[in-house]
C-alpha cells in the first residue's frame, strides 16, 4: 500500500533557500517548455525526455552555471512532469477523435512563477535524521513538525510551498501496513445531494452542512477590502495577501476536517454507500457562491 505523510517545515530564516531553489526550478520549466514548443512548431514532434535531460545538463556547464548546484534527479523530475503533461494531452486528442471521450484536456502551458510551488527528490539529494532533513545541494538542515512516525520505505520526498508562503514536506512511502477495516454491519444506503441539505439518506435522515465559507464571508470581505487598499507590489500588499490566503486555508481545513469525520461515521454505519453522479461545475455556473460550500461533495466523494 502506498501512503503519503505530510509535515510542516518550521518557519526559519533559511527557508528562503527553498524559495530560491523553486525559482531555479521554475526557470528550467520555462526554458524547456519554450524549447519544446519551438521544436514542435518546426519539426512537428516532441523532444524525448532523454535528449531534454542531456540538453539541460549541457546548459549547467555552459551558460546556466547557477543551475549546477541543483540535484540532477530534481531537475529530471521537471522534465518528467512536462513529458507527462504532453502525453496526457495527445492521448486525450486520440481518445476524442476515436469517440471514446468528450472530456477535453488543455494544452500544457508555462506556469507563472507564483504557481510553481513544488520539487521532488527521488533517491538522493537529501539526508534524513529524526525530525530534520538536510538538502545536500545547499548544505542546509530544515526542521519539520513530526507529529507521527513514518512507516514503510520512502520512495520520494516532495517539498511544497502553499499560497501562505509556508513550506511542507511530503514523504511518499510504499509497503505501508493496511489500516484496519471497520466491523461489518450488513447495512447499505443511498445518498442524495441537495442545496438545502448536504446529504439526504435513503432512510430519510438529513445531514446538514456547516457551510464554513458562508460563516466566513464577513471576515473575508474585510480582508479583501484591506488588500484592495494596498499598493500592489508593496510589503503591506503581500502581508495583506498572505492574511487573506490564511483565512481561505482555514476554511478549506475546516471543510476537510468535517468531511473526514463524516466519512468515518458513514463507513462505520454502512457497508455500501451509493452516491448520485453530479455535474458540479455546471451547478457552480448556475448558482455561483450559493453552492460553493455544498458543491464540496466532489471532494467528499474522493
């Protein structure tokens, strides 16, 4: 069984080095995406991952010397992500031409710098000791809040930056013990999604959503107004923007916490759960913010 453990990296002065690494990764991402587009426009085909990795390795020793300190496997992961995006795009075109699907996958595009927020280490480039990890290329130790033990073998380590500027470390592990299943009850139930109630069971029981977003609209309005009064690009602007992001993150966490608790309760009560298929995106376009809290049924089903 594969499982991911996520921990928050403690706020330290040296976390700016992680931000600098992400900026370098974004520069590589921009370079290879532009090169891939030019090559396809001229020759009508894509550059293989092997040739792209060799090209980036040459740049490290010639014109992009500031990339030389970056771990090779982390750089290769940037190329791998681009390759997966293009493969999914062309597979979707073939599937739509064959009539196998009507869903459209967008063409890969260059991510803006503020949205390129993660890098992945596979087999090397780091050293782990207790609740500390050392990134070898920058020779720096980072502490993280290890609130639970890591089980299984570590396959990859991903460092992420969220919209609030906080850094997180994710350990993807395999051979993790399968969690204990709930006792069989022999019960099954169907669930209907509604706008007034989150779920209605086939027995007639109603589950009401706490609607965390609706309760936070006043606070969010105040924070948005504060942000709009700041000069864009100033220090006060970014502080106000982080405050707004933190409150949105709080709402998302409240909603996720309630989803997990509700899912656990339903799994203990029923052996089989049946949900209707909904077009959530269409409902959002039709009802807008009114359905935002309730439309989280899609994340609940996952």
